[in-house]
């Protein structure tokens, strides 16, 4: 019986480590903005431009008038496809929902591509 409890404890610990990975280790390869196409180095995008990026393999979101390319994160999103509910649109309300831990506020900066034009 002790063996079963120990196995369950280790499984829970490994699961927690998988779910709560260190955010700074995630997406390091995305920080190299030199690999982005030149059009993605702009500082602002219109809503019409952002709306074009509304698919699993091309997913941009808007949070508080800032534009983020979260395409590399779509498959890792703990909430599954919920991130796609507002792909190409404003995700501010969902982003600040109770389901998100505070670490997402640090993670999102890795995906910033520009501001939303007024």
C-alpha cells in the first residue's frame, strides 16, 4: 500500500512540474525577432490585419490593445483550444479570467509583435 501512495505522489509531482514549467524556459527560440518576417517587425497593426491571423497555425490575439502572435503556444495551452476562441480578435477578457495563474502575465511578453492601431 505504501508503494501505491509513493507512486501516486511521484506522479502528482511530475505532473505539477510539467504543468508549471518555468515560463522563462518556454519560447526562448521565439525571442529571436531577427527570424520574423520583416512585416512582423512593425510596431502597430489594424484590427483588419489582426483578424487575418485566426487559425491554429497562425494565431494572433489582442490583450489591452497589444498584439501577440501566440501561434507557438497554441498546442501548449493548458486550456486546450480555448485560446482559439478569440484568435484574430480581442482576448483581453479571457486573458484576465480567473482560470489564468499570474505567470501568464510574464509569459505573454515573449509573444508581443506590436500595438493595435487606434
